C-alpha cells in the first residue's frame, strides 16, 4: 500500500469565486477547491469550503451518498 501523500498548501482567495450550491437556500455558498467526484457512480472526492451567512437558515438536511469530514471555522473582523 502506498503512503498517503501530504496535501499541497496553496493560498485561497476567500473573497471571490463563491457560488450557491444547488438545492441550498440563500445565504449558503461554496468554493470548490478540488473535485473528481462522480456522483452518478459514487466515486471520487471533493474538497470545498462552505460559507454560511450569519442570518442564513435551512429547514431541510442536505443528504448525499458519500461521507464527509467537516472542519468549522468562524470568521472574525
């Protein structure tokens, strides 16, 4: 088995390139950093940032067929 390679570190522009993910209510935005996810065949992976505005609200859970790992960050001004 090959050892897992260390991830590449790169600067991310956190002010531009955000989009509202399909099915999400207003106030939810994503920035996809890397993806080879094939949702039809359930293969691959995706790395993204998810930004939730302070007043955003969702009444439905977001359901998908793959596992995810979440890291929570809080922006301060």
